[in-house]
C-alpha cells in the first residue's frame, strides 16, 4: 500500500488549486473584501474581526496538526510495510543459515517465470550432508546448528554466481542459469571436498561428508520446477551407491527411486507381518570343529517363498531410518532363540552404523537382553569399519556401555573399510572378522595370502579372536587354521538357517585339521 498514489495526489492538488483560485476570483468579482470590511465594522459589537482572526488561527493550526498527523501516518505505514517485508523475508528464509528455504525457492521459480528466464537452460544440484543427524542427536542441536552454519558459509563461498537454498534438514540446493557441465561438476566436487573438511567448534573437530545429485533443464526435467525432483532423485541414487562422486540424474535413476519407494512400503508391511526374521549361520572353532556361535542374518521371506536379499533391504532401512525398528524386532527374536542354545554358544548380531545415531541404542540392547533372559556375555555385536568414519570417541563411548555389561565386540568385514591401525588400538575389539573377499582369493594369490597372514597376526597380537568369513572350501579352512585363525564361517560349514535347524546343527562337529597340523579329514 502506498500513501500517496502519484495520479490521485496530483488530481487532488489540481482540484484544490482550481477551487481556491475560483473562490478567490469569485470573491474579487463579488467584491467580497469590501463587503467583509463593512460586515466586520457593522458587527464590531460582537467582535466579529477577533472571531475571524481566531478562526484563521484555528485553521492554520488545524493545517499544521493535520500535516503532523499525516507525517505520523506515513511513518506508521512505512513501519508496517517494513514489518510485512520482514515477515515475508522470514517466511522465505532459513533463520539459521540465512539462506532462502523451500518457499524462497518457489518464489525464485515464480520470479524466473515472470522474468521470462524459466525457459533458459538451468543446472541444479542437491547437496545431502551425511553424518549431520548423528552429530545433532549425540552432541545436541546447538553444535548441529553451528555445523550447519559453517557448511552453509562454505557452500556460499563456492556457489557465488548461483542460487543457493537450504531445503531443510541436512539438504542444500544450488541452481544456476546457463551453467557449463564441466564447471558445474567442478563446483560439485569442490562442495564435496569443502563439506568434508573438519569443522572446529570449541576446540573439538567434527566431520561430515556430502552426497551430490545433479540434474539439467531441459535435458532431464520437463520444467524448471521439476529440476529439484530430478536432483533429489539423483542424490538418493548417490546415497544408495555411496558414491563419493557427484551423480547426474538419468531416467533409470528415476525408475530405481520409484522401485525403492515401493520396496520401502513393502518392508514396513513385512516387518509388521513378521516376514523378516533372523536366520543363523554357525561360527566354527577351526581346531575342534565345533560350533562356538551363530551369526544372526536378516532374512525377508515373501509369502510366495522368494527371498529379498539383506544387501537390498538393509541399506534401504538404513537410509529411511527404519533400521532401528528392524533391528529391534530381529534382536528381540534372536535373543529369544539364543536362550535355547548352550551357554558357550554365542549369538553374534550385526549393528549398522546408522544405529549409532540413537544415543540409547546400547541401553535398549541391554534392556532386551534383560527382558529375554539372555546373558550379555553370550552376545557379540558386529560393527563394520565404516563406523570409523563417524566420531571414533563417540563410538567408543557407546560400545563401552555394552562392553562393560559383558558384551563382546567384533569388527566385521575387516580389511574392506576405512580402519587405521591407530583406531584399532583405540577401540579394543574382542574379535576380528576377516572379510570373505580375502578368504576367497588368498590360496591363489600370494599377496592376498600375506595380507591374511598379517591380519591374523594383528588380531592375535592385539589379543583378539580371529574368524575368517566366507569359507567355501576345506582347503581354505585348513590353511587358515594352520595360519592360526581361530574360527571360521562359511558355506563349507553351513548357510544361514532358521532357528529350528540351528538347534539341530548344534550337535554337528566338522572335521578339521588338529592343532598339531595333521591333515584335514
Ligand atoms: P555380513 O555381516 O558380513 O554377513 C556375512 C554375509 O556373508 C552374509 O550375507 C552371509 O550369508 C554371507 N556368507 C556367509 N558365508 C558365505 C560363503 O561361504 N560364501 C559367500 N559367498 N557368502 C557367504 P547376507 O546374509 O546376504 O548379509 C549381507 C550383509 O547384510 C551382512 O554382511 C551384514 O552386513 C548385513 N546384514 C545381514 N543381516 C543383518 C542384520 O540383521 N542387521 C544388520 N545391521 N545388517 C545385517
Ligand atoms: Mg556380520
Ligand atoms: Mg562380514
């Protein structure tokens, strides 16, 4: 709203001047002033002249009063307009990073439409920050907020000539008109690098990383509004593939995303109907040939009898946050099954890094142990090396809670991840699980054999039990035993089987080479 609309004010002023001049001319023509003089003299007894002067003074003061109120009104209106602007700024911006939010993005798209720029080629990317949620959960929102603000500043420095938005949570969106593919990719790589630089807050370093999905208009998206959806779809694919490189959208990705959403729906239903259950794969002592434990492996059996691979639904559950619920259901069931086993037979349970986002996860596990009656010393928790990309100190605190209760901790898929020796020495594990990729090739590959030997030596040196995963041939079991590996697991012994079959397996002793290195039978 404007107080003075140009046309109306001018018309008003012109009309008033016209009326004033006409009145003046009329007075002249009617000889009004002479009549007035006579009138004033005639009515001197009622002091008409003083009355006229008073009226004139009142008129002038009224004018001054009116002018001053008008000025106040203008100030008030200006103030309201500013407030309105502020409110719409707040609505369209994220207060923490001061970047435009989704509403700001919508407004930007509208502006581009109005300016006729929406038809120009555009490139966009979604930057998805990994590891932020857990920092937020564990260290609190204040630290989380500071981290987001730092990331926003870093991105601002990178996307100087582009539009940058915070989509909410831990996602940012950048877009640019007429960008060149190679430059856009370069910016994306820079963003990945910059985001993963350590962030220092109060003398403590925090690390997060980024996945990036990119899309182009008009190549990928039918219109500029759809560009965001394509970039989101691409970033989901980047996350699924754990791609450290920025990922471009393509139609196959879109189909994959739709399939993924469908699978997510089905998994939620499957959890409710009990289609997902733990199966058990035995872990064998390579010297005695006896079962020393079972690893619980999730199995999703559809009503038609077909199985969905955990390689498919576990990462999905991790991404959608369903892993906590999935794991709780499986763990409860596994504990109940394990109470039927001899006390010396351990239950080994896989914990995914995403579960460490829940500060109470250790406590919840201990509660389940208590409610099912399984002794903590009969439980082993398997964590993978990818846990190390998280805050090692924090992982140590969470694991210590379990360890103090008597739970054993195993490091799974050893040799495939990011572990460094210093982290290994800091994090005290009870067991080291040599990944099956080494086991499958070490007999034919001298270098792999050296590595396996070194891993067994390392495990033994650090006082851990070692177990080789994926043993399929007796020659592998034999050699591993000779190299000093304590335990083995693999199809040679048994695949993962349902609880009832696991109980039957308990009686089995597998033929293995004795410790005095006689031949395996
Ligand atoms: P993992 O923990 O390393 O489990 C071992 C995988 O190797 C299992 O695959 C098992 O079936 C397979 N395997 C065992 N012996 C052999 C062998 O001799 N040859 C070959 N080729 N494979 C063998 P699976 O069950 O498909 O599970 C894959 C991964 O999914 C697991 O790897 C684990 O990381 C994850 N996973 C499975 N169940 C759970 C669960 O309940 N919770 C969590 N967080 N992760 C799970
Ligand atoms: Mg495992
Ligand atoms: Mg493994």
